[in-house]
């Protein structure tokens, strides 16, 4: 069915490289580049009434931020493994990666567990909040600041973090609007409280802390 939908969208003039498909939903990740007008949406619904088109500004923001990372770290034809999960960050991770099957010709492989992999690229749902939380934890414990890397200790395994520039609040906002039940991933309590305290006083506090950590590391 997905292939049929993509064929129909292409026929209508929609660019399938800028939409994500998941569970009979079409998520627009760049409205201008996708050329997915309301008129085209009505045409699609007349043919496939059980499919839903989602025009979410926060989702488009997440896709733009993730694209800055993905354009540097993935290559055409890559096989990327993701964990099959219903947590919000895992769903967003899949949705953001999904159109890269058409942009770059990558293959997304969903598995129940990733521990037994011997080689390949693993995409993990590490968010901006969790990376900044790790940084604060290291500072408070007098440790050297080390950003979450791509190494796993296994020679032929590489880890990528497409959501590293995306705050948890964006994911929660998207999930609430889509009526997706979502548990907030646990964070270090002290780090979480500090970020929340600083947020009203320092614009983009998470982004700035991550930038500083990049310089220091």
C-alpha cells in the first residue's frame, strides 16, 4: 500500500522525499519542498479516505534540525538499524529517517533488540535534553566533558544520533497533538531541574550548552 500511495502522490506532483509515511499517516516534513497543497490533499483523500495527512509545524522544525545532522553522517545505500518501539522518541526517529529511503536510498531495518548486531549503523533516539543532561552530570561530578560519540566498542558498529538537536518538549508537543501517549524518558534529576530553572532566563540554553561542550571537547 505504501508503494501505491507514493506512486499516486508522485503522479499528483508531490515530492515524496519530503514526506514521511507511517501507519496510514502522511507527515509533511517540508511543506514548500513537498508541494503538498490542500487541493492535492483533497484529491488523495477522495481516493484513499482512510489515510490522514498531518501538517505539523513542530514536526517540520524537528525534520529541519535533524537534516543538518543526517546530511553529514549518512551516505547513499546505508543500512540503518533502529529499535522497534512505541516510545515517542523512537517513533519520531523512524519518521525522520523514513523519507531518506527515497532521498538517499538507505534501508531502515527495525529490530526488537540491537545487542546482537555484529556490524552496521544504529540510529539511537538520544535527544538534546539528554545530551545536555549528560554534560551537566559530568560537570557536577568533576569529570572531563565527553559528548556521546559514535563508538560502541564493537569494531564494525557505528551509532548515529539524528535527534541530538531536538528538545524533548518538541517531541511531547507533537505527541500530544497527535494523541499519542508518551512517557517522558528519565533524566538525571539535578540536571533536569537545573535546565528547567535556567530556561526562562537564558534563551536556547540547551543549544548553547551543547555548543560550548563541543568547543571544550
